[in-house]
């Protein structure tokens, strides 16, 4: 080998393909990219551009809840598992969800008017916003640390710096190198590679880390608080029997972690189609053996059918690295 010749970049493996079939005839097609990474950050398997970048969006919520646990705020205010689960979730704004978020704020003596997440269209309170649990957790952190309750969603606020420090520590990067932009709820979200996202979920689900175990246990025991009955994240966690932690984000982002094994899967459908990310995720989970055949069949029946005349079909495999 010529020592002066640069190494050629290894070509990306094929992406996962999700097709929309109308009475068996292809009508549309989506491409999904995936990375399977362990808790040490090693790429184990991939489909498509595992090094591609995306805003993590709501898939970051379990990580954004970690400073609340690390700080001792949860112990001080007596948070229960359902409280932690709704902090990590993108709930549907039902009365059950609203009451759970209100309980968080009540326990730390913060008025709901402090929430800066928007009031959803057709609703009358920010408590009904699907990110209100995350916001309530940040306010609890501020109350515990005696930080200013206003502007807690600003990137320069100590609450957001604490989140950036978590991400930086887990990814082995200075927090200043993380690229952030505002999510729709007002919180910062981060531009990360798929491998980085998968690494975070590998670390999140690694056994022996007290605070991450607390959040994972809450999500898997109370999946209805993470999304809601019939929602993808909730149903995957319910049908996996607590063996998977599952959290999606907008614009085709989906993350799954294998509990106690320290393996994380991140998927991005590049055109942002949520319908495709669910079926692509099920395809990958079936290949990995993370879901039973019965659970896979039930989930495909729920999320692959587009009544009355269409369905989704996924093809392709993760390539082991």
C-alpha cells in the first residue's frame, strides 16, 4: 500500500426502503437511514448514511430529564415514576397527562403560568402541550437549584447548560461544540449524527447507571405517559414487555434502546415522514430480534395499514460493521 495515498472512505450500505402500496401497486417511496451503536460509541450495524446528521427533536427528552435526577430535585420533591415518564414523553394532552404535569409543578411550588411552551391550537393551557412534561422538569430543576424561573428555555440559562453538559459528557465533546437550534416548544434541540443519537440511547440503557435507570424504568413501566394509548412509542414499549425504551422525534426521527444491554438504535427518514419511520423501525427491530414475531405482527397491523386501500411495506437490512 502506498503510505501517501489516503484511505478510501467505505461506501455506505443500502438504506432501508419503505414503500406505499395502493392495492399492491407502488405509489410512493421513502428512504430510511439507521445506526446501531453500543454504549462505548462503537458502530455495530448500519443502513444508509449512519454518519448523516439530523436535529434530534423530541428523541432527546430522556436525556433532557437527566439533570433533574442528577441534581437531586426529583428526590427533594418526591417525584414518582409516572412523573419521570411524562417528563421524558411527548404526551397527547389528555386530562391524565395534564394532571401528571400539574402534579410535578405543584410538588415544586411552581405555577403553570411559568411554562413557556405554547398553548396548542384549540386548547386553553400550556399544560396540554406535548412537551409540557419536559418543561415542568426544567422548572423543577430551577426551583431546586434556586435558578431564575424565567427564560429557562434559553440556551444560555443554567438549566439548558446542564443539559448540554450531559450531552457533551456522554458524547465525549466539549458542550460548546454542540450545534443547537430552537425546537417548536422553545427548548434548544441539537444537530447530531445518527451514530451519536444511537450512542446516547446505548448509554441511556446501559445497566448500572442509577439516574438513567430511573428514567428508563419509568418510561417502560408507564409507557402511556410517554405518548398515549395507541401511539407508537407507547405500544412498542408495552409489547416489548419493558425490554425496549422507545422515543421518537419530529421529522422522521426515531430512537430505541435495548434495556440493560447498552445498545441504541437511531433511525432517520430523510424526507421527514413519520409514517415511514415507524415501519422502518419495526423492520430493524425484527431483524435485531428485539421484538417477538407476535409483537411485530401486531405493531405492523397497527402502523403499516393506511385505510382503506393502502399499506406500508419495508425492505432492506441493517449491515453489520
